[in-house]
C-alpha cells in the first residue's frame, strides 16, 4: 500500500476471542477509535488517518493469529518514536501481543539516515584489499581476495584497567591481525579509565600497528554521557582521531541514536550494541521481535555494525531470529546502505567455518573470551582467529585436522573444539 506502514503482529487469543475483532480493535484503537463509541470518531471524517486491517490469519487451531494492519504515514513524523508509538504504543499493554515486523514505504524510508558507511564504506576505511599481516597474505587471510570477513575483539577485562593497559591490550589484539577492537558496553567514562585517556592510548597503539604492518585497526570507543553531551563528545572524539563509536542504542533511545547518525558533522561509523534487547524481545508473546529491533530498526536508525548473539554461542538465541537479523541488515531491496551483522557471545576460532557457511564474507566475527582465553594470551588468540578465517576461506574443515604452520589455531581448537 503506498504511503502506508504495514505492521505485523502475532496475537494470542483466549476462548471466545475473535481474531477479526482483535484486528479491527488494533487498527482503530491505534488511530481514530476509542474503547466506546465517540461521536467525533467518524470513519468518513477521519479516513486519512484511520488504520485498516490488511489480513488476519488464524494459527494454532485458533489459539493465536497473525494480523497485518496498514497505518497512514500522515500519522507520524518520520521518526522511529512516533512510528513505534502509533503501531505498538498502547496496544503493547493489551495482553499477549507481539510486534513482529514493520514495512515502511519508500517515501518514508528515504527520511531515515541508514548506515553512513555500511558494508562497503567500512571496507574502504580499512583499506581492503590492500592490507597484509603475519606474512599470510590479506590480513593473514587469502592474498589478493577483497571483501573478506572482518574480525573484532572486545577488551576483556575492561573495568579496573588503566588506559595504558588497555592501549597495550589493543596493540596485542591489533598486531595479531584483527580489524577492530571495541570497548565493553559496560565501560563508560569512569575515573579509573577516562574515555579521553583510553582513546588516546588506543589511537597511539593503532598508529604503532600502522607503522609496523601498514594495516588499519579501528577502535570502537564507547560513546556515553547525558543526551545533551553526546553530540559534543562525539565531535571531540572525532577531532582527536576516533575511528568508530560503540553505542548502547536501546538504553539511550532511537531518537537520540538517529540524531547522532544523521548529523553530517559526525563522520565516524557506529557500532550498535544489543544491551536491553532481551527485555524488549525475549518473551514469546510480548514485546517486539529481535529481527525488527536488532535488524530493521537498527539499520533504519543508522547503525553501520550491529552486534547480537549467535545461536551456537553461549546464549540460547533462536537460530531463526539470528538469520532474520542477518538478512534484515544486509537486504539489498532498500534505499539504505547495507549494515554489517556481528554475531557474538561465545564465539571462538573453532566456530569460524560454520559461521562463514551461514554468513558468507559480509560479517564481523566478534569474540571476547574466545580470543583472550587463548592459552598463550590475547595476541595468540587474535592470530588464531585470523588463521581460522584464512583456512575457512580455503574450504578447510577443522574437524579433519589442520595443515602445518597454524600453531595458535591448533591450541585454540584443543581448548574449545570445533562447531
């Protein structure tokens, strides 16, 4: 439907409920209606603003149903807060109902920033395919092949360490062949590790890696503070050389995030963290779907990279949700740039062949303990991850044994096994 937002819901029903009536209640209650007849709520008068039921399909022998409602674009301001309030605000309180998806018309999509860099722009920032590390070809992977997977590590631990200690950790991880290193999301601007000081330390480490290996390693520094401080902090960090921002989108809100990513003065990629997503999406019959929150909405709001759990990691994350997030971030049929999927949580080198089979090369492989927990330390853990990507791109199956010359990967597999 042109100039209509199509919202899809999964609705649970109790005995005596009518799916059709429930659908009509959503369509009218979220637009021009009320729980009891109101004289001024005349459908003929409010035609331009009235929601319409597109279809309602019964599921589970009538115990639930899928409902699609069309909402007029005229009812929102072209931002995520008003869209979410219109489609799911009050009705989210009405029992077991889950917002599964939102389809926006092209006229509305073009009002959103989308990723400023996305997959192609971040590759340019990293200089693909002109990098080389460890004497193993392209970043320790296959020489001459562009568009390869990116690798990233998290500072572990982070709280309690000084900026020089984090700078040294950055150097070990980056010189081991990784493309990005990020703050932990729980590391704000604290007295023990002030953001400006750790930014300075990590950027010096990145410069050292650049001199020694001719490689670019990005540092995703955690952008925190009160909402009125965020823009100035982002600009200050950018002026000092910041190369990536980590942002806890759901804690700060969609509107705050959209303001930052749409700002033309801020020319730094944003890495979106999924903190709080479980509270919004984890219940089967309430909230919103992970695919919508961590996939479609993150991309709309301007995330260049989005982190979320991999289903074979340490969190019990549904495989279908993971695949849906991946596809929403990379779908080509949109005016917005494609964003990087970042499967995380419990990732280690032995999982890389399976991960690349699921994702292809447009993926950021993000690990914490699966790098820092290497028996020989974080630099060896980084090399093991890079070696895993190289061999997986060659089609090597780790369970069949490894060729000689990959000692760090051998130890990683002996420690954590293969997926």
